[in-house]
């Protein structure tokens, strides 16, 4: 049974626009190849961070809505933690 999730993640501001698009597509494909479905992907652009992360003051914000099982959501979260381009990420369940 698919559960609705929302993930917000912050990419390094030093990435080129093409690299940002590649990462966004890569994370969306991660969900779909494991049986989930991606809804809205909102690219919010570069924004100032509330506090410095790894000596960076800005980050590229992306919010993605998707539906999948819990194992797929955990795997996506794990992949984001392994990626050096992701500064922070947070997954929340939206269908509670």
C-alpha cells in the first residue's frame, strides 16, 4: 500500500544548473524504479540558509511529493545521506 510523503532537500549552491537538474531527476527516478510514483517537484531555487552548513550560507531548495511504501522512502533517505551534493533532507508522511 502506497503512503504519501513529502521530502525537502537542500543541494550545494556550487552545483551548476544542469547538475542540479540531474540530481532532482535522479532522486525522482529512485522513487519510480522502486514502485513509487512522483507527484509535484517544486524547485525553489537558491535561498539563504538559517545557519551555516559546511561553511555554506546558501543552498538550492527542492520539495518533492511522492507516494511509495515505507521501505522505498527509507531507501531514498539513505541515498540522500550518502550523496555529497545534499546538505540536508527531511522526509515527512503527509497522509496521516
